[in-house]
C-alpha cells in the first residue's frame, strides 16, 4: 500500500477567466468567471526505493496525470483569457531596473505583439506553449527566467517527481514512522527568512504515525515549499470507519503582523496569501486558499466574481487515528499573480496593483472498493465482534456463576444438616449411658478384690 498507493486520486482544476481585460488595462476592477472543473486522474508510484542502516528509507514519487473528459466541464482545447503570466511577471520583476532596460523590453514586447492578457487553451496554460518571449527576456536580462522551451503552470508536475524524500521506517520507534528525515538531502530548506519557517516537519503527506491524538498533524509540501500544520476539527466516520478531521487554521497563510511566527515567510501583503516568489524563480506568485477563503476581505473585494466557502474551498484530511492512514482528503490551493502598472513598460497600461487569481486546484482521494472493505473488516468489524463476544461470554458466565453458588449453598446446607444430626444422635447416645450408670448399684471393694484374684 505504501509503495503503490491503491487509492484513486484526482486533480480538479478551475481557471479564472478575465472577462474585462481592456477595462482592467484602463484601471478597472478585474471581473472574473470561474471555468471548469477540468479533471485529471492521478497515478502515483515510488521508485529508487533504498533502505538505509539508520532505519530510514528514501524514494522518489512520480505523478502521472490523465485528462478525464467525462468528469470535466469542458475540454483542454477551450480558450480562456488570462494574464500574460510571463510578460506581467517579468514586468514586476524588472520594476526596479534602469528605465532604458525596461524601454528595451517594452520595444521587444511590441515587436513580438505581446499584450498584458492572452487568449490560450486550457492545455497550453496547463502543460506549456512555445513563447519567443522567453529567449527575448533572457537576452535582455540574463538569468531572469532560468529555463528554456515551453512555459506552462503545470509543465513540471506531470511525469515528474516531487523530490527525494527520506523518511523513518519506525523499526525501532513506531512513533517516528513516515516522519521525514530529509528532502533532497536537506534537513532544512533555504527559501525563507527564519530557521523555523525553513524547517522540514512532519511526514511526506501520505501517512502519519499510528495512535494519533486529536491535536494537529504536519507534513512537508514541495508544492508550497514549506511545512504545513493542520489542526484537529472534529471526530467522525468515513464509510463506517472512525476518523479525525484535520483542517487548515486561519494562521496558515496569515502575514507576520497577524501571526508573528509567519514573519519568516515575508515580505508579506494581506493575511491569507503567501509569497512564494523565493521558490518560484522570483516570479510574483502567491498561494492561498481558493477564492481567498480565510483571507483578508480586501483581497476578495479587489476583484469581482469570488465567493469563498468553507465547504467548497476549505482543505481537509480525514485520518484513521489508530493507523494514521488518510481515509478521505482534499488538499486545495490557489495560484495568484501580482500584477500592476510598471513605468517604462507601456504594455502594463494603467493596471492597478492587484493579486489576481489564476486558478485553483484540488488533489482529492478516498479509500474505496476492496481496500475499504478489507480496512473496515480488519479494523472495525472484527474488533467490534470481539467487543460483543466479551459481553456475550460475560452474559453466559453469569448463570454458571449463579448455578455454582446455588450448588455450593445447597452442599453447605446438607453438610450442616448431617453434622447437626450426628451431634444430636451422639448426645442422645450419651444420655442413656449416663442413666444406666446412675442405676447401677455401688460395687463393694471386696467384690473388686475377689474379681482381680
């Protein structure tokens, strides 16, 4: 189960289409329309599994994604208007460069007919498209975009691994099983400004140590470039199996002002979004909950078309506390791009500064079928039967105990009657003997002497 997870995982993606791109260039509030979901079946498998002498095992986990048309509301060939992520991202990254460099870029953008918003297919945005802008930017500012070829938001996700995890096997200490020892050989990452924020805590996000307490759980997320802590919300059942539900606290993406321990993730903006530019090629990318759920209302009000909801946009994990195995889960994140007018780059128009949602996705899975049946039988049904059997045996033993007590009482009563009868007979026998002795006449001494002779 650990090597090849038998749980069907699905990734659902919702895009935010910009309905008024021309007006946004003139300073208007962006109006968004959610598109999708576009659903992908996700297969995970582990390779390069190596056991070490220090009770750890290392592995690479790969993900393969396959589009599911019958589960989707749309196709990968549909066109969507979104920000020109490369151009707008590069513009913000070049904001503090000399004006002549920005003017050169603006002229190159005009020659390439690049605009602030683009109309591309879902497949192109997800898996990549050829863009001459990549080579142009690298020519003007070498190293600003350190990659070549296609650009896509999920281009590095499909058919790729999430890094080399080394985790504890729990051979000597079961409470350490699945806990991450290192990631890509690192005990800590170096993306953030504080030692606490750089720590690699918890597990790899697949399983947790058994005998969990209803407090919190931790895991390291390569997608978020950080460790994440979820808190216990409530106990429940999934298909009859008892679970603990863990959810994201409001402090997960809070800024350093509202929650000082998060100061290491700054520079920060409003609470509810996290700047991940340090681990995303310095691009002005922010992550958050979908629709800015649990975020500062100012982020929601800066655009139109968002409707945050706990039921639809809150992430959760339902874990079987005895084994630490997730029964049902849905991890949801939103990608956002910070865009604004940049002086010297005329293509940015008069765009007002805004954290603009690009898309949100959910990776969800639940145990089902024969695996669920086996899980329920071994960990719920059989223990319940054993519990019932002990009460049945206890119930059956009560009549036996009572019968034994009655027999013992009856036996003691018979013994008592026997001894009292014998005593009475003995006393009766002694009485006549005494009477006979009393009636015998006194024997004279001469008679006794004659008898002895």
